C-alpha cells in the first residue's frame, strides 16, 4: 500500500511539504527543494496507465490515469517545479516553499485524476495553497488581493461542485472523461464554468491580473505556470471541440494583449499576457481537431517555460531594485546584463521568433484554425501575435532594460535565480531548434512542419513591421503611473457601491422606519402599556390580592375561633352542620 | 562585457537603424521568392500581406488601446485602495 502511494508524484510533493520544516532544521532545505522535483521528474516516466483505485463511500476514486495528453502536462509541470524551486532557493521561509509544493501537488493531482471527486479535492488544494503564495508578500495590498483571489476561486470551485452534483444526479458515474457538445446541458456547462474561471477566460478572468502582481517574487513564478495550464488540461480532456471555447479563446487572446499594451506594472503586463496566451490554448481546445489539441499541449508546454522565465526576470528586477513599474525603471542593462539576456530570450520566444519554442508551438494552433477553415479565428490569433510582440517582445524589455536611464542602482540577481533563468532560456531555444523533442510527446501523431518558407516569411514580415510600428509610436507608448479598470471593478468598486447603497438609502429607510416607530409606535406602545398596567393592577392584582387577603383574614378568624373552649367548638360544629345541611337541602 | 556591447551600439544608433530597415526590405523581398502552398484565405496569396497586417495591426492596436485607456480605463495606481 505504501509502495503504491508513492507512485503518485503528488505524494512526493506533499511529503516534501510535510518534511520541509525538518529539512530546514537540518540545514538541507536547499537540497530538499531540488531533490523532490527531480524525483517527480524521474518518476513520471514510470507511471502505470492506471493506479490508485480506491473505493470510498460507494464512489470509485481513481488517483492516477495516464495517457499521452496527461504525460506532456506532467512533464512540463515537473520541469517547472524544478526551475521554480531553484529560482526560490534563496527564500529562507519554509512556509513559502510548503505552499509552493502543496500547490504543485494539487496540480499533479488534478492532472492525474480519473474522476471528478479526486479532481475536485486537488482543485481546491491548488486554490488554497496558491493563496499563501500571495499572502507571504505580507503587504496590505497582497493580503487583500489574496482574499479576493481565494473568494473568486471558491466561487469557481462551487460552480464546479454544482456541476459535479448535477452530473451525479443525472446518473453520470463521475469518471473524468470527454463530453460532446450535442449532449451538454446545465451540468456540463457548470463544470466548464468552473474550469474556465481557472483558465481566466473573460469575463471571469480579472482575478489573474489582480493577484499575480501582488504575489511574492517566487510565488508569481509558480502561479503563472500551474493554475491556468491545469485548467487548459482539464478543458482539453473534457471539452474538446466546444465551439464556445474557440470563440472565447480568440477573444481572450486579444483581450489580454490589449491590456498588456496599456499597463504599467511589469508583472501586471505579464499577467495580462498570460490571459492572452491561454486564449490560444482555449481556442485550440475549442477547435478540437487532433492538430489543434496537439497545438494546445505544445503551446502549454512552451508557454509555461517562457512565461515563467519572464516572471523570473521581472521578479529578479523587483527583488533587486524593489520596483516593478515600467515608469520607474529603465537602463538596467548596465546593472543586470544576464537577467536582461535571459529575459530577452523569453520575450522573443513568447513572440514566436524562429528558433524559439513559440515559433513551433503557437503556429500549430493558428495553422489548425486555418486547416479547419476558421479564418476569423486565424486573423484574431495572428493579430494577438502582433500585440504579443509589441507588448512583451518589445515594450517590456525596452522600458526595463533600455529606454530612458532611470538612475536605479542594482546588483545582478543571485546565482540561483540566474541558473533558473538560464535553464528556462535553454529550454526555449532547445525546443525551437529541435521541435521533434516536444512533438514526440504530444497526444496525437504530428504531421506539422513549422519551418516552411511561407511561415518564415510571414513571421519575418509581421515582426519587422510590428517593430516599425513601435518605432513610429514609441513616444505614445511611454508608460505612465496608472493602472486600468477591468472587470474586477464589479467586485472591488461595485461591492463598495453596494456597501454605499447599504449605508445610504438602506440606512435612510431603516432610520425613517425607526422614526415612525419612535413617534407613533412608541406612543402607542406606552398607551398600551399603561392600559395593561391598569388592568394588571386593578384586574389581576385585585383578584389575586383579594383572594390572598381573604385567605389571610379567614385564617385569622379561624385562629381566633380556636379558643380551646369546648362550647365554642360544639357551637361551631353545629353552625357548620347547619351550613352543610342548608347547602345539601338547597342544592 | 554584454553591457559594453550594448552601450557601444546605443552610441551608434544609426547602425542599428540601418540594419533594421535593411531587414524590413529583406522581409518583403523574401516574400516574393517563396513558394505558397495550400493558402488558407485571400491574404495568403498577396505578396507583402503580412507586412501590412503587422504594421496596421500594431498601429491600430496602439491607437485603440491607448485611446481607450486615456478616455475611459485609466485610473490612479491607488484607485482601488481609496
């Protein structure tokens, strides 16, 4: 039993989290942080197709179900856990590492889950553990953002749970499989909403750019990788070919990038850009062909690595300078050249330059849209690609590393941060040069060739002329110290408005009612009270007291009768007898 | 070392600019030469289509997004804290 327990990679991370304080006490926490992800990375190659079958309260739980779609996600999650842990080595608080490990465990648990109940448990573990990665920043804004994050995810979890209940109600066996668009009803769409919230699909996306910029430097690196991509995995498993996902995904790709163009905080730009990139994947799931699902998995893999790399770069800048707003940064290439070098690789990879991972993954989804004759999707996704290059490929690096010299003095990031960034940058280039390494892991056989002359020509032109556009408009893009409204307004300001409404009109009505009560009601009550009081005194008291007085007087008289004289007693007895006779005769 | 190279190039911005414009010319010229197979839509047939798409897409996005931000969405950084 214990042997089979440790087949599951999540067990290793949970064990890792549980023993973290011990490892810290023994002074081997850094080793432990690298060892656990390495074990997971090795173990996933030897997972049986099905394991961890448990019967619990009449439900068949399946903790492990492995196929090709699962494997590619497991692989990148394990790799990401390793890079994220290395990036976080200098963090001394074991609590942060525990939260990160539990979060990763949740992600593995969801990915391997074979039924909805197991999935739900790990789904919630992810939400709770990741909240601590925000709270550990320990600033007022982070605490508040963490609460909002937790509340939003709880709401999403409830939608998912409601969907699961309805599925069970309709006789579904709760095994985690594929739905078809034709047969989908309330239950399926509630499950989908639960998944979509974690994938940050507008209009339920605002938690992501709200929370990630407030997370700890190392926490944000973990968070940008796991929540949304786990959601992409479950969507790809349950809802391939659902048209609504294709449309929302393409909208999402443009929505995220539009905000990335106008935002100022480096980590908020990257967070919005997560929304955009996940849009490609959600769109790929919606297209649902073998090529599109391949593209989704490939893009999830590539995206996790380069987005983590970019969050590491922005995090390293925040760690070393204490700043993350573009309006306060600039000219840092002199002080942190290696961080710049790696981050720029991340930037060109995310834009999809030839010889980087973005070129071989993103284009697969776009091509799948084209092959499926969904031209509007193709144009929207390509336009989002233009925006990606503009916002994260040029704007972000330009205003952090070059541009106006901000005069910020900074040291180069610590060795472990640089090592993690170097690893991620290596993976970005490696996959671009050897796409076969990634393609061989994908769920379906790959017939796609990224390096065609036409694809290269398209890419050269788009990048060249997007660059020209930036060059022409650079003074309009100069960052200001502002942030932009998004749909989180509804629960941040909207709830305040509601409180305002409660404090204003509702309280006024309440006071009016109290006044009416005071003036009319109180008088009426007083009059009624007086009436009752009179009745009490004159009615009830008179009766009761009268009876009492009667008893006392009677007793007094009876006492005086007891004189001890026999004549009196006989007389009394005769009177009593007469009385009895009178009563008997008269009645 | 890397910082010195970049400093060197920044002092000679005209070289960078020259290389960049040469690349733009190359990108369009390259589109004349390549073989186009199974086009997905009309844009795939037009030489230089993606150049125009990139430029107009970029300019359009900057104008629309920055415009929306200015007239509607923009708030002080601490807007939500007040």
